[in-house]
C-alpha cells in the first residue's frame, strides 16, 4: 500500500503568488513542491487568456540530463484541470468512488525573462510513485487574430491532456523545455527541431500536482487477537496541513488524530464502522468503511498416528474435534474431515488444517505414516546333487533386503549371504522373517540325496616302443563294477584291460563307477620309436682359383650325429667340414643313442690357377690428340678383354683408348673363371685456346682511355705481348682512345698461341648536365611538371636510348617516382644525365608481395623475401618496434605471421600475412647388406630394409629406382645407394 506520509513535503512562506513554494533537499535531489488549490481565489485563473494549439511530435527528443544554461522560459507551477480548462470545485466531486476516471489536462504557469515562443515541453507523469505515461508536446500561442505570439510572464496554458483516476497522487518529473528564440513570426507554427543545451530549461525537480482532496484509507486484521492496523491513503489538498480525525465504533481507543493508527482493539468478533475525516485548507473530506472481525485461529489438532499392521495398506488417524472448528486435508477446505478421524495410506505424509468456522483464521498439524511391515516371500532353495564322495552340499537362495533367515523356527541361529551347508542324505526347513517382527514368517523345505563314490584310478603298464615301430600294447587290471574308456564321455569302452596306442603319443584312460558320474583317470605317454636317419646330401663346391681346400656342407638333422669315421671317433658339427682339393672321402650319419647308421661319399676336383695381371704401357697424349695406343705383353693360354664378361677380346697385346679417360684390362686363364685385372688412366690432350672476343667500348665523352674486356678462360693466359712478358688478369685492360693493338692467348704450360686485334676510336665531347627544377608534389597529386633550361645543339630524353625526346625544357613525372633526364650532343653518343626524385604523396603503401619458399629438407627456418619500396618501412610488429631491412627476414618452418608496411613519416600501414609449411625430413641412410661373392660369381644381391614413403636409386638424379629393397651389383665394384623422401 502507498503511504502518503512518506511524500508529505514541508512548506515555506510564499515568494511570489500563493502557490509558489520552497524547495527542500533529500538524498541530494532537490524537489520543488508546487501546491495547487482548487478553491476560489487561486492565483492560476480559471480560464487561459489566449488560444493555444498543441502539436505532438512524431518522435520525442532523446535526453540525457541536459545542462541548460539559459532559462529565459521556465515552468514555475503546474495543476490538473477539467476537460474545459476549469479549476475543480472542491465539493463538486463529493460521492465520487475512488478510482473513477476523470478526463482533464495538465496546465502550467510560466516565468519569462526573454523572448520565446512555440515552446516544446517534454516530461514524465508518475502516478502513486509509479512512472506512468510520458508527454512530449509543442504549444503554439495565438492572439485573437490567430497570429503566433510570444509567451508572457505569469501566463498559464495547457501543456497536455491527461485522464486522472479519482484519489491518485500525481507528480511531474524530468521536465525539459526548449523554444524558438526572438519575436514570434505571425505565421510560424513550427516547433524546435532538436534538443539543445542553450535556449532550454531543465530544472531537475519534482512537481507535486495536488488534485482535489480525497480521504482514503486501508486496514489489516490478524488472527491472533481482535486488533486492527489502519493506513492513511489520503491524496490531494495540501499534505503539509492535513488534520486527521478517526472514529472507531466499538474500538479502543474510540478516536485518533494520528495519520496511521495502529493496534486498535475491538475486543471480539463482529462488524464495526470506522470513519476517517481529513481537513486541509479549510476543506473537509471523510470516508467510512466497515471492518469485520471473525475471531482468532483455533488450536492445532493433536493427531494420533498408529503403527501400520503387517501388510496393511492404510491406517486410521484420529484427533479430538473442537466445537466451532472445521477440519480438512486441503488448505482451501475443499474437502472436510468429520468425526475426528480419517484414513491415510501407509508410507505417506500430509497436513490436517483447522479453521474457525466463518473466518479465515487457520492452524494445522502435519503427520507422517510409516511403511507397513510385509511378510517375506518363502525362499526358493537351490539344492545341488552331491558331488562324488561329498560329505555335504551348499544350499543357496536369493536373500531379500530387510528379511532374516534361519534353520530354526525360533530364529536362535541365522543364515547369512543366502547360503548354508547341509549333510548329504538329510532334510530340513529354512524359515524367513521380516526383520523387527516376530510374527510374519514363511518357510521352505529341502532334501539332500546320498553322495555317489569314485572308483580307484587304473595302473597302466606302458612298454618302450621297438625300433621303427608304429604302436605299443598298454595293459591294466580291470575291476568289476567299473567301466573304462579313452574318452571322457565314455562313447567307447576298453575291454579285457588292454588297448593299442601310437608311438610318440599321449592320452588318458578314464574309469567310472557304473551308473554314476564319479570318474577318475590315469594319463599315459608313449615314447617315439628310434629311426634310421636319412643319408646326408653333401654340397661339394668347385674349388676357387688357386684354392688349397673347399668347405663341404650339408643340412644337419636334430637328433643325428655325423662323422668322417665309421666308428664316430670324431664328429662333424654345424653341417660343414673342410676337404683338400683333388681328394675324396665319406660322411657317416647315425641317430643319436642308437646304432642305426648311413653314409654319403664325396670327391673334390683340382683348383684352377689365376694368371698374372697384365703390365700396361700408357703413353702421354699428343697435342689435340683424341686417342692413344696402350700396349702390354700377352701370355699364351691367357685371354684379355676390356669387359669383365669377356664379350670382346684384345689381340696382339694392344688397344686404342680415348684421351682423358680410364678403364680396366681383364686377364683370364683360358677355360676357367680365374680373372685378374689392371686399371689404366689416359691424361687429357693439351688444346689450343679460342681467340679472345674483345669488347671494345666506344670512348666515353671526354675520356682519355677505355677498358677493353673479354671472357677469360680457365687454363689460358693472356698478354699484350707475343712473348707473354706481361699478362692480362681478370679479362680486362686499359687502352688509349684513338689507338690500336693485339691481345695474345696461350694454353697455360704449352706453346699453343692465338691472337685478336683491336682499335679504339677518338672520344666525343659530353654536354653540360641539365639543372632540373623538381617541385614538391601537391597533396594527393599524381604528377608534377619538372623544368630545365634547354641548350641549342643538345637533345634531351627520359630514355637512355633517346627513343623519345623532351621539348621546351619541361616534362611531367609521377609523384613518388624517380628518373633521369639524359642530355646528348647532337650526332654523338656522348650522354650526360641528371637524376630526379619526386616525393610521394602521403598515401598508404602497397602491401608487400611475400615470396615464401618451400622449406629445404630438415630446415628449421626459411628466408622470406619481398621487393622493398623506397620510402616504406617494414616490420613484423604492428608497432614497428623492429624493422625488416633489404626485403628479407627469417621465419620458422610450420609457422605464420604478418609483415606490416608503413610509408616513412606517416601512420599509413598495410599488411600481408604469410604461412610457412613444415620442412620435409631427410630419410635415414639405408643400411646395406653386401654379401661376400660366391666362388666364381660375377654379381651379388645387395639388400636393405626399404621404408614406406622413401624412394631409392643408384643414381643421384633418381632416373632409375630400386624396388623391394634389393639390387644386383657386379663383384669387384663399388657404388652408392641414394635415399629420398617421396615428394
């Protein structure tokens, strides 16, 4: 409820007019209290003395606590009038019901200290301290002829329409005013177009709109006694001079002058008339209401909640019912309890509400009903068949939570974990009872059968196998009443106590008492029969050239011993032995631990002989020769070749070889594979050099000499003298203009000489360089005009080849550029030049075009390059705390970043991002397995472990590839395997 007393404002003497009041401060906010009386004699006249037009703008101004430093027009008083603009008669609304809507308007009194017209007024209306509708209007004042006029001092006119609910408190807050300044123009009906902070008013105060005096109040009863608290809700009039007169028929006290009387005691339940009379400014208003008291709250019922019976679904709860009190299980009393008892479900809770009949005064008591104890289900017993020879069995069941089990009806002992032991050939009973009770019991009976007996295990007689035998006969003593089998399922049986078993085998004999599942078993193992070994297959190699012996090999079998003697006085280990060339013998084999023996004979051939290596005579090549003749002394019975496979042969002990080459001569005893070789190298032939090609430049203007150049060849010496008494180094020398001579060339260390002649022309004369006038570029200019004084007889151009010419001593150049003006004496090649630079206009540089290379194998970084532009600075940091010079920088592989470019002396920045790929990884070098060549072999197979993602080759350019990790190489050779990560 609103408490008007919280908003009652003090007053001070009038300063100008009856309604102009003082200001007081509360929480740093100043409130201006404007009082509006509605009696005869009010300072605000009953009618406005001009006609007005109210214009509502489409969109109010957006304000943010404007600071208005000009207040030529401001509102000093506000009031609410009826729809005709009349002040309300204070007695005309008597009998109007609180909350009745009354249509009217908001009127304001103005204070004027300057010329202003067509004011824009914007404000918020608060109703009973709650923000209501906002208003935004423009008021155009007109004279009797309809001409727009200025606002005058102390003038009152309507600033907006409003509907007031009778008895509401009204306040105006956030009042903002601006206006057109100066003398009003007769036909100007327009409003200010925007919010300002100069010609405006924003007082920042709260205007209390005092409506007609309306007496009102509310009250609050309680159920503990017959006292009542009253709250004053009176509005209107002048709150500061309210006089209250309360009348309480049957109450104590009977009257009060307080604004909000508390604890008025009426003593008993009944209906009482209460009247509030409020006097303000000589006006008296009153309101009467009836207060009905129903009595106090009853005593909460005392509930008796019984313990539920076993397996019960509900209980009956009882209490002593009091006269004049109604009871219910619902707080809204939609149902009722009679006779002081009701039924409640087990495992439930609730509330019993008590209410004095005919009142809203209640009390309550809560209850909780426990769960009913339940008779347990009889346990389902699992009684296993006794195992063979068992004395007892374990009987099991699923134990339920909250249930105890016993083998005694008196539960003197208990069964835990749902299992217990029972003797074979016995019976008994298991009892189940809900824990905490002595009555609800169920039971289950059980019977255990006698246990069957297991027979004795059979004793098996297993003989040793005979040599090369495949089976043996195993025997045992059979017992009556017992059956025997080689299968645990007894699908077959053994009769007469004997059976056949394979040698080198094992198994089991099962014995079972007839008619039972009681079984026992005996295992057996039969040894293997001794076997005569196979004769060894001997691998007798052909003797190597000049060899004294060979190694004979065979595959040795486990369990077999080998010897070169029939009595095995010596043995051969690892399946190999050495035998002399041109010999024979026998290898004997015997199964270890037996006398079973077999043998294989062998013969070794004589060894062939390797010839002597040829002694080669290699002559020095003649000058400019292409071949030489190499000779050696040939031996009878030996053949010679330049090829290791002897596909061609050398006859007569001589052959031709190219100069600057190398090779091998192979020698082989005829009819054998015994080869030896001698290598040779032929030096290159001395060569006469090419004549030097001389570059004789045209003499520069005014030059005394020129520098003649040529391309010097390594291994060639040069001179200006035929006897080479002096030499020319670096392929250049100086010659006088208007002269001639000869350059001689000779292969170093030889006498082979050649020459080239030269002639140098006279030097032309160079003109004076032009003096260029380069203006500074205008802002944002793209070109400038450069001027100079042209001289007769001299041609000018921006091109060194004078493909274009400059006339009249002026030309256009781009800003942020440089160039050269060339001057040439007419008819000559004598050129001089003047360079120029045109400053850049302050523009953003072009983003650098970054050249990001692919990382090299195993590289940690790359060098990123770009073309650096003069006048632009580059950095990897946006604040240019570091700089990039020469248009390159280092970046880590597998990274990214940004290069920033900025025109020097400006803040114009642009950037280019980059990303560097990860570096490819070099593979591990292949580990080659190079076997020793076999006797007389010409090649071997070299192997290595090939890795996925790696390619292999015998060529550094990978023109061929190795697959499957193996390749063939010639004996007596060398080479390289290259590995490269694919891609």
